[in-house]
């Protein structure tokens, strides 16, 4: 037995390759395809999705209570500003107005007679035929009649205004989107009659991520298309950035105006908006395939340093054709650096790399 142990020991000592671990026993280098970081001043583009909304949308309500006698506005009908939408029953108010005007006429006739009487009383008073008290009584009677006339004129104006408001008109030109009443229905003051949308101009509301707001400026032009209108591109203009963020999505609503004279763009249509702006200053451009997005919205690129992987955190500032404009958040990244565009999904920091050939259509250094 001691002889066998000594024999094995002698064999191990005589074979130095078996006696020491293999220096090349680790995993082989990862096969990757790379490209160079470029520097330039690109035109940044940001494609996003939004929803079409009417410029104005109003629930046209009854200003006075009454019975709907006629309803001219129907769903889908185009109406002009000031066009009659509905008429409330006015017969009772017309009788009241007639009575108020008759009463006013009586008072005005009494005023005319009182003025004539006052002139005669003034002559008699000057000639000392009537007393001062009687003359002042005539003056007081005329003043009282004038006040009564003012009250009756106000009553007439109130009834005229009420009658006018019983004819319900369109506040602006648009399309009737919904009917909320019908002939024979009693409307209370404030009850909705119809809803009207102004489609002459469409507002497209686009949620823009907060880290992309630098690409959005009120007054800038945009390109807008709609899935429901294939092959058509519309010119839009950024009207406003609404300062109300969606805290869950970290986005801000951006309002874009699109002219719609033919009313072919309808509320609710899916809009595809392309924001574009010249980048200010020198930009670092990496191929889009080099960017590895993370679920939290951030991302990374893999830089090749001495044939090893270096993971860099970056922020995307915008897109330009087939490249992203990025800003490194840790480490250094410069024009001419080599980044991985294929095989970068599972690389670890410091992992050895071996360059391969890019598939057709993709260049490699």
C-alpha cells in the first residue's frame, strides 16, 4: 500500500501540466459586434402617440326653464354660430309681455297727462290761483308715475330677454355630438340640451416623458398622422405644455393644434406625432442597437476597453435616424469609442470580448 501511494505521487510530480490548474480553463470570450460612437449636431426626432380632441366642446344648456317645443339640432349635424338649436314654448311669456307693454303704455299716457296738468298748474301757481302745496302735489304725482314707468320698462325688458333666451342657439360653429333632450321634455334652468364640438381645429394631446420635454417648445411645428387616415400627413403646431404631470407615468400633456377645415379628423382618433428639433451643441451618437433599456426607464451601453466589457449608464436625449443622442451618467464616453451593438444583452463588467462580423446591412469597425 505505501508503495502505491509513492508511485502515484511520483507520476504527478513527473507531469507538471496535470499538477497545476489550466490558466485557460475560464469561459471563452463573448462574441460581439461593435460600432463607433460618433459626434455631431443632429436633428432630434421623438415619435409619440396621442389622442385627437375638439378645440371646443360645450354642453349647451337651457338658460331658462320651459317645455321643448321644437328641436332642430340632431346628432352629427353641422351647425353655424348663432343657428337655432331648439325652441322652448313661449305662448305664456308672450301673453305676459303683451300685458306688460299694455300696462307700460297706460302709465306713459298718464305721464303725458300729468305733464300737461303740471304745466297748467305752474301757470296757475305763478298767478297765485293755486297754493304751493297743490302745485307740489302735481309734481309729486308726475315723479311717481315716472318711477312706475321705469319699473314697467324693466319688467318688459326682463320678459323680452326671457323670451329671447327661450330660443337656444349654437354658441359657436361645430357638430352636434350628443342629444340630451327631446321635444316635449321639460327643461329646468341649466339642463343640457345638446353637446357641440368645434372640429375646425383639432387639439392632439400627447403625453411626453419628462426627460424628453427638452424636445418640445410651444410654437414649434410638428408632423401628425392618424391611423384612421392612412397616407395623410398633417402639419401641427405645439400650443402648450400643460403643467400637470401624470405622477405614475412621469409624463406631461402637450397640446398640439392641427387645422381641420374639412372636419375629417374626429375626436378620439389615434394620432402619431413626430417632434423634431436641432440639437444644440455637440452630441454623442450611438447606434440604437447599442442601447440596452431598463424597465425603470434608464439604460446602458457596453463600451469595449482593452477587449473587455465596461457597462456605462446613459440617458437618452433624443433620437436621430438610426442613432440615439446619449449623455453618460457614470464613466466616460467619447467620440470614437467602441460600443457593442450585437450580443450586449447579457454581458458582465470585465467580461472578455471577441469581435465578430456584423450581419448584412450592419457595419462593424
